[in-house]
């Protein structure tokens, strides 16, 4: 209940007269203005209720865990695993994201092929492998540069492992040019191994212009020692980037091109990029 209006003048503030509040109707006393906030609140609540109901309809257990939903999640991971690795470089228990393993053939073990001018396969392999490591690291990947019989190869877990080698310095014939790629004969996941080799074959040829020399793939490649040492879940392959005779110029003078071809192939596999049908290796 309000008191009657006072006849005493209202005090002024800083010399400015203050109006008597009795001359104006209080907003709370205006029934029309008080109704709008009430109905606005009802409308807001109804809107949120509708949105929540829609979300629950979309994400029922059957829908959330359906094959289609899981397939989309898997495809999203394949499309851009780089971002996922960067978003989670270390889990709460300190486990690092899976790295890429690059084996520099013969490094710290022996010279490999030795050319008449003193250039060794070990040197050429290490130059290329180092450039591959640097190139992948620049794209945000964690990369391990490994020697031929590196102790870290034992049960090595990685996104992928690739061993880099080169073929003989000796002249064999005019057809002894080009590169070779092979995976383990007995791979735990042959479909992944086939895709890795297909990506390397396709991207390496496009980048370097060298041809695939399938006819000279040996048991030393398909039964490469590291394949039996690493974790069975790590997809692995070996590449002979060229012959140190007819391909010597590009291998020694343009190792950046050779390395980029390898990088392209590895990224193709990791990101599940499209490849040419002709690049798929024969079973």
C-alpha cells in the first residue's frame, strides 16, 4: 500500500532538481508491460524444448551407433588424420601421437652399393631420408629417422614405416632404371599394405617422372628384416628410389624431388587420398 504524496520538495542532486516519483506511474504498476516479459519467457522455453526434442530424436542410440554413423566417423578420421594428431599430440597419460618411421637404408651399418666415384648408397639414402623427415615434420607430423638396425624398430608403433634404399651402381642394361616399392609378403593387414604401396607407386611416379620397375622386386624387399621387428599394427613398406647408374643424376643432384615423391605417397596413404586405378599393385 503506497503512502500519500509528500508536499515537501524532493532534494536535488548536484543542483539538478529531481522529479517527484509520485508524478510517474511505476513500470511494475503497468499491467500491459508486465505481461510481455512473461509471455516472452514462455516462448523462449518452448523454443529450447523444441530444439532439445529434435536433438534427442536425431541422436537416439540406434542412430548414434549405427553402421552409417560409425562409417562417417571413420571416413572423417581418414580424410584428415593430421588435424586429429595435432589436436591430441599427447593424451592425459603422456602417450604421444603415433609417429611416422623413416628408415635410412644401410645407415650406421654398412655402405650398401659403392659407386666408382666413391658415392655410396648409404649416403644417398640418408640425404633423401633426412629430406623426407624434414618435409613431413613441416606438415605437422612427428617423424622418427631410424638407422638400418635401429633398436627402436623392435615393436615399433607408428602411422606408417618406410625404409628408403637405392639399387646398384653397376650398369646392368638399358632397362635398369626406375623405382621399386614392396610391402611385407605376410602383412597382418594386407589391404593397408596394398594401399600404402599403391599410394607410393602413384605419387612417386607423378612427382619424379621415373617408371615403376616391378620386374626386379626381390625377396630382400618383401622379406625385409624390419617387417618382422615392428609392431604388427604398423603398416610398412620399402622403396628403392632408383638405380645408382642410369638414375644417378636425379638421385644425387635432385634429392629434393625424390624426397617429395616419397612424402606425397605417405601423405596419400595417411589421408586416404584418391589414387589412379593403374597404381594398385598386382596381388
